[in-house]
C-alpha cells in the first residue's frame, strides 16, 4: 500500500481486529468446501469465487481447486465427471462435463465453471 492509505476488507479499515477477522472467517466458511471425485480416490478442498472471464467486464462464477484433485487425466479417463461437495450433513453433486476452463500442473490449479 502507498503511504498511510488504509485497507478496507469487508468494511474493516486499517488494523484488522478480532471482530473483523471473525467477519472474514464467516465469509470464507460459506465458500470453502471439501471435494472428492466420484470414485473417491481424489480428495481435496476448493472454493467458490468469481473471476474476470473472458474479459474484465464479465465475472464468471467458478469453483477453484488443485490440479492434483481435478486434472486433465480425469477429463480423459472419465466420461461422466462428477464431484461431490461435502457440506455439514449432505453432499451436492456437480457434473463437470465441458465446464473445466483451466487446469495446470505447474501452478497446481484447476478452474471449473459453475452455473
């Protein structure tokens, strides 16, 4: 940051207080989840966010996870890809066919479009 400019994170200016940290954690808890593939062999975490795609004026809702959880081998070897999002007492199933926008082993990142 330049000079004495204060940051504004979720309405929390300057120094991050306990109350502000609590707000940030509450927001993150809504977006971070456990993820596994249909066969259960691959497990990890992911989170929901919006990214500028295909350009800065459009925000695409996506699920981001690691490449070691969802990678191009899964795309090639499984015809009907599904991931299970584990929430407190239920699993939500997301079918991934034709939704993976980006995957890269070097950055260990996979971006999946969410409708």
